[in-house]
C-alpha cells in the first residue's frame, strides 16, 4: 500500500534553561494509507509533539515529515485533528459547528449541510442538529468534534487522547463509533493514548515510545481482525498475552522516565 505519512530521522528540541530539552531524537515511522496507528507511552515522551509535526503546527530541527510524499510545512485540509476537548463554539448550533470550516471556503451551503447531516447521523446525533453545545453531554460534544473533523474528508486524521476526559462507558462507546466510522473510509488515523486497552482495541499497529528523549522503542502489529468489538476481543487467545507485554513495556518506560 502507499505510504501516507512518514517521519524520517526527526529530532526536535524545546528551549529551556540551563540547556535545551530534547523532545524527539531520531524518530522514524511510516503510516500506510487507510492504516490505524496508535502512539503509546508515558507522559512527556513526545506523542503529542509527533501529532503537531504531522499537522504542520511545528517544524522539526532535523529530519523530514512527509504527507503523501510532500514535505509538511504548515497545516492543511488534508490533515484533520481532534483534541481531548471538543472546542466547540458555544454560540453556534451543532450543525453550524460542524460546517463552520467548509462554510468559510467556496463550498455550497446546501451541499455542506447535507454532508454534515449525514455525518451527524453516523455519529448518533440525528435530531440534535439545532441544539447548542451546552445542551450536550461530554460524549455528545466529542461526537460533534468527530463529525466536524471528518466532514472535509481529510486524508489523515490526528487524534490527541480524544476520549481521555470521558467516563469509562462513554469512552468504550466512542471507541467503537470511531472504529466503525474509520472502517467506512480510507482515512489514515494516528491516535495518541495512555490507555493500553484502548490501544489494543483500536490499532492496526501500536508504537511504544520512550521518553527523555522521545523515541520509538517497539512496534506491535495487531493479530486481531479489523472487524472486532470490545467484548469478543478480550476472548481472543492472544489478548491477555499481548496486553501483559504492552503493560510491562509501558510501565518500564514510565519508571525510567521518572528516575
């Protein structure tokens, strides 16, 4: 398959006293078109920094970041992003929040609204188009953010712990909703989490990171079928073994980070 995203020997430092702080050191990775890759590691290991580089918010000190074979120099519509907080405009309706970006361009309002209504139905928000954000639960707000990010049909979707602030039941529902939406598209997903079970459920591949400086220390290719649900996943004969291994590796890196 074609490579959609590539980081080639990327390093990045942040200014700090008395010495600069190395966030990423010689990081290389690729994502194929339509792949779902999860970055997993301790806080401060550079997971979100990688997302910001792919989004075009930051530039590396050395190495290259490529999207579709072209250098990433700034944000662009081919790369959408979802944050931990939904960041909705409180004065706009659900529909107007979802269509805000495309309406600033040259897209026809009727076409944009039709696509937005379709995405709102996909994420279970049919009938809530004219509600205000304050009338929605946390999970519903994040579903609005999901519809908003997918509406422009980005080639790549970057997700920075989007379900981290939700309760356990809502988080599981959102994970299944995200997987189902992804399976209906060709979108490439790069997802950041601290949650091992979330990573195992979502990912085609898990990249485990170390910290101080941030590096990729292990790649785990999922042996599970793409068409899976949370209940049947835990019954897979290899689930317990892989979960134990990933927990051990992440705990190792977290302890090393704190030492």
